[in-house]
């Protein structure tokens, strides 16, 4: 779910398109029930884009290590006042739990804006609704997408989210805040994570991220780091 230019290193992180309800990639998706019931496999798919629950056809991330905001970041989330109240409420739910999920390492506040297609500055995430996502820079056919240009691995410095006004903006915030990857859908954790139909940052998402920060990890952590901490399977 990024809008970054589709080229070289940035390609796998940038032009990832998302559906609306429930979130489903615009590229070919599996219709086979993902069989793993292990929460550690869900964590692996979300955090590093690998394992039995990862959507290898459309990961929505660069697999192999965690991405996200540097500890100490205070993100200003600028939300278009043109979005319907229902969408604004879903965004508020996610933003209100970022500090909780990161044990205070990353925090965020919301500011409403009347700007048309607001562009993010450093330390900002902008969210704007449009009936023409492709005209706003999304890949053709995408209902929503997220850009994190410029990108300084493993840290995001800002993000731009655009999509249909009633779209699944929480899913996009999963990418733009936590660097979450796609999961195979459907799976047994459907509606239990922001990336698979929860339409908000779930208790499962929060607990998973807290386990990461309690282990002294965060953006930059590799699959091996997470396995050594017992967050995912070896």
C-alpha cells in the first residue's frame, strides 16, 4: 500500500493497492482458507511478510524485517474534514491506540484539515478521500493506497493515504504506521487484525506490538530477532 515510485528497492514497499470491505488486494488473491491457527504465524505475516499466513502474491511490504516509525516519534495525522463521520471515527480509533500498542515509543495526534489532497510533511500522515484514487496516484484499480516517500529504511518519516471516502482507512494505517504486511484472506484470524477486516486496531494487534517493544525490538527487527524473542516461530 504505498504510492512511492515503482522502481528498484522501493517497488515492493510502494505501489501496493488495497480493497475496501473487507480489505483485499487488487492483484489475484487466494480463495483457499489459510489453515494455520497459530497466532505466531499471524505475527510473522504481519511483521515481516513471511510464513504460512503471508500473502506471497501481494505482501504489501518489503519482507524480511520490520518497518515503522522511530521511537520518540510524535505523528501528526492530518485527516480530511471531507471524509464521512464513519470514516473519521475508524481513523480516530486507530490513532488513539498507537501509543498503547508501542508502549509509548510512538504516539500520534489527529488534526482535521480542509485542504484538498493534503501533502504530508516530515512527521505527518495525511488521509484524504477521493472517488478517483488512480487520479491521486494509486495503482490502477486500487480503492486505497499509501505512500511513505521518502523512505529511510527501516523508518518511515511520513505517509500519504488516499482512497474512496468510505474505504478501509484503518487497513492503510496498518501499513503507514506499523509497516504491516498483507495476510492470506480468508484466515482464521479474520476480523481479529487491522489487516484482515477488523476495521480498527484490535486487541490482538495491540498485544502483538506490545510484545515486540517489551522485547526491546521495533523497526529494523529481522525475522531471526523476532523468533529469538519468541514472538514468531523459529
